[in-house]
């Protein structure tokens, strides 16, 4: 199994082009794409022996959702989005099983090493992950995924756990981004709630509902597309300069 874990910074109302800056971009990205197609170290892995999830930490507590005890009133220029008075925030952590379309999520009051560790324990103590030969966690480069002492303890406790880091600025390779975009549209828009308990109830209720109707994402970006990416970037640079 593989889980992709990362932090999302939604580029609302912005258009941008992020050039791969990671010197190992090709190698790291190829590893993730291979896992999406059940390949590990160049070999096809048996479904019963390898479990692949995309998991990730999202919804930074300093961001949304915010809560208000007053009705939200859209303001001019907000394009219909509600403005709310901040009264707290909640962190929603989740792991997405790439091949089984299952969601494992929890709500915390903050993000960081300890909440991430609790998400890992929530997943790794249940089947089929507990007995899988390997469980791959595809993670971003956030602070809770970089502390080497913590990562060593994590992989020491769960012998079948493998952490796979995404390249820098490559959250678009993370399938769980798709799930969180659905959560943003279906649950958190508009982000006006009576209290944090209502936020948590709505998030977990939607999670349970989504798992009943979800199917694996049809991931179309392949290693062939990845090999063509440098040429596309060069072409984009030349056209921009012109």
C-alpha cells in the first residue's frame, strides 16, 4: 500500500507555473507514478502483497474552516464566497487508498508530528495494512514528514511502512489532492459553521459517504508524460521569453 501525505496550498484566483527545482525530481516522481501502477523497483507487485495508499495532512489550522456564531454575509467582490468571523480552526488529516478507494481520516486541533503519527497508527493497526508486506506512504516535504528521528521511530515501529517523499513543489502528483478538492467544494464551501464540533461531524460524515460511492481515480499522467515534461518546460520558457 502507499499513502501520499502532504500539505495543500490551493492557488485560488491565481495562475502560476512552478518549475521542478528538486535535483532528484525525475527519480522521485517516477517512483510515485510506478506505485500508482503497482510497480516497485521496476517490478510488478502483486495486489495481495503490496498496499498503496495516498495519504496526506491537509487543512492547515491557521487557514479554513473558520467558525462564526453569526450568519455569513457575502461581500461585494467576494464572488459569492462567504466571509466569516474566525472563532477557531480544525485540522483534517486523511489517507487515501489509491487502489481500493478507501479514506482514513481524523480531525485534530493542530497539525504536526504527533497528529500525523496518530493518523499512521489509525491506518497501520487495521487490515489489510497491518499484515501487508509493504505499506507505502507518499508524503510531501512538510515539517512533520522531515524530522529524521521521528521518521526512524515511525518506520521502526511499523516494519512494513515505507515513506516515499514527493519532489519539492510536486503536490500535483498526489492523488489525495483530488479527494481534498472534493471536500473543499462539497463540505467547506461556504465555510460557515456554528462551532468546531459541527465542522468535524460534517467532515467525517462526508468521509463515510464518499467511501461508499468512491472508485479509484483514473490517473492518466504516466512515466511517458513525465519523460516529456522537461521538453515542455523548455518550450514554455522559450515562449515566455519571446
